[in-house]
């Protein structure tokens, strides 16, 4: 693992996707409001970090690689705060054109339990990019990177045209392409090197509706996703059951998850796509990449809110498991 992490530190990654500002309001509650049956939160402090595609970029950087993030930053206070957070972490940015507000996700927490979430965003078309701008925006960054990650959160920046064009550019220059999908948008990803949905997303990609508490139909899901999207590597996160690995539509091994106390699942999918992409770009086989991703997700899940993981934490975790 130490050798793999050293190779990762020499990589460059381009992340393209929906960028958000995560705003957490922390407090405590000891009474209900006299105006409505809701808790009154005594606010203690506010924290801010980059979420969604921004958190993918933060995870890439935390693992030691260089990263460029392409996404929309509004001309507002939230956009300034978001770009400042990323700049402090050494992340280069390609601001994409648009007319919307910076996407902000505000979580209100009482004694570390989420009470509610407030979302601020504009219509999807306000974040879309004119196809004539794809090459000027992305050509240099694609040429310079080792891998491209599409981080879709269904906010409108990623479109079929953008994905097709950038994927073609990446293929032309021999770059790995990874996708963290949001299936309800049905973007036409074609033959990515890595496709990493969770259980729910995998069922949606496969077009399968399933009742609660039913066993996961691994063989059918893997076959259907491969038929439609042709991923080289399909990695399906099955929560505490581990990660299902699939190659050319065949369900393969499930890499088990080491039992851990999971505090908060926020940010685990970003840790997974970042670590999988980096490991495969560094020459790891799929099982080794999945083991790194499992460790990363477990560590992030043990933290509160949107979080990242470092090589030091991963090495300590691996040592503890041996």
C-alpha cells in the first residue's frame, strides 16, 4: 500500500462536475419551539467546505495527487468562499461559464445529528456550457492530466455533449476516464474505465426496481449496466457488505468491508471515486484499488460531515488490520 500511495503522489487528475459549498450549522437543542413542533437550535458555530465535485477534488488532493477542478463558481459570496477553500488546499480551478448562483447545501445539526438540510441552487440550464467552449476550456487540462473524473450531481453542468467531447479528448491522449454517476439524469457515459455507483444507483442504471430487503441481483445488474454503458471496471458499493467488482458484465468478487463504527456517510462516495481512480491510474489491479477505496471510505465514514482521508490515515488503518 505504501508503494501505491507513493505512485499516486506523482499523478495529476482533472475533476469535472457540479461544485457545491457545504455549510454546516452546529448547535444544541433542549426544547421545542412554541410556534411549531420543531426543535429550537442554539447555534454554536458554522463550518464551510467544498462539497460534491469539490469534495472529490479535495480527496484527490488529500491523497497526495495534483488536481484541477472544473466547475461553476457564482459571482456571489458563496462562490468567493468556495474558491478560497479550494485555493488553500492547492487545487487549481477552471471556472465554467453560467448565470446561476453558487450551489449551497446547508445542514443544521444538533448534537451532531442532522435536523434538516437547506439547498440553494438555480435551474439546471443556468449551469450548462455552450458546446463551442468545450475545447478551449478543457483541452489543456486533459492533455496535462493522467485521469479525468466526471462527478455528476444532477445539477446541470454535465451534459451528454460535454461528456462525449471530453471523453473523446481523453481517449485521444490515453487518459483514464472515471464516472461517479447520478442515474436519474441518464447521461450517456460510454465505455468509461471506471464506473462507481452505490447499490441504489446501480439498480437505477440497470433499470431494475426492487422491493426493500431483497437480495441484490448482482449478475443481472452487472450484465445490464455493461450492455448499456460498457465500463471497463464496474465497482458497486454495497455499504457494509463491501464492494462488488465486475469486469465485462460479469459479477466478480465482493471485497469485504472491515467492520468500523460509521458516524456519517457524507462524503464516502467522493472518497471512493477519488481513490479508485488514483489507484488504477497508478497501475494497481482492480482488487488492490478496491481495497484502497474501502479503507478510504471507512475512514471518511468515521468522521463528521464532508471529509477527506490522507495517506497517513490509510497506512495506519491498514497496519491496524494486519
